[in-house]
C-alpha cells in the first residue's frame, strides 16, 4: 500500500501581508485615538487661547509635512484632525505620525526656560502629545480586538 504524498499549500506570504495590513490599520486607529486624547488635554487656561493649537493636532502618514500646517493663532483656524490614517511599514518598522505643524506647538508641549523661543520666564510644558499616547496605550487591547485577523 503506497501513501499519497501530502502537499502543503503554503500561505505564509499571504498571512504575513494580511497581518501587516492589520497592524497598519490598528496603529492608524490608535493614532486617531491619541489625537483625540491629546486635544482633550489642552483646554482654556492649559495651553488654549484661541483653539488653533488644539485644532492643529492630527495623525498623519510618515510622508506628511507638518510645516505646511503653520498658521497664525485665531478662532477661525482649520481643524486638521479627525481623519483615519494608516501606518506604513518602513525599514521593518510600522510608522504613523502624531503632531502639530504650528511654529509654537513644541514650546507649549515641551515648555521653555529663560526666554527661549522669544518667550520669557519658565514653563514646564503640557506634554499633550505624550499624554495622549500614554492614554491610548491603556486602550490598545480594545483597539486590537476590533481588528482580529481572519475576519
């Protein structure tokens, strides 16, 4: 009695591609959540005068040029956020951006001391982007659960 050879239909490349696609979607959703949390961290008396900085915070793909977003502070500045982006696989790493293109955004984020950035005094910064990402980390299992591979 001879046995028939078993043939394996290898789907490894397809599985790897599907997994990479899911990771890009997951990180895009996480970036959008972090964007929202970062915006919530800024309020009147805590980094907000006109709302321009808060409206400028957004998630973006790795090739996005934030410098194109710089506008003067006013009550009519555009909302940059709210759009779902996908991370991209670059050099073996999944990359998605979160930030603001306003010239003063990092001074409000990081703070200043002794008049750097043309500002006087000392200010510790609000770290709104880091806070938004930190708050997102506690929600990652829920975000991942919505993107189960093999749906």
